[in-house]
C-alpha cells in the first residue's frame, strides 16, 4: 500500500498538464512497485525456475 505522503509527493512531482487518467495510471504503477518491493523485502519471491514454470502457463 502506498502512503498519503507518497501520493502527495508523487502529485507534486508530476507535470501540471496531466489528465486524471494519467494521474490514476501513475498512482496505480507506484502502488504496484511498492507492493513488489514489500514482497521482496518479506521473502515473497520466486526462484528463476519457479518463475519459468509460471510463465510457461501464460506462454502456451
């Protein structure tokens, strides 16, 4: 989860002429990156082999 402070900092650093859709997309991206960092820090990761197995299901 992203914090209110992160959202405010992000909004302050974005260009002035963005659509609401672009802002929402950027915030969703920020939240997904934060979730990935949290997962990594808490050991919720896959080995290369596990990742390959999961990707094979998508690539078939």
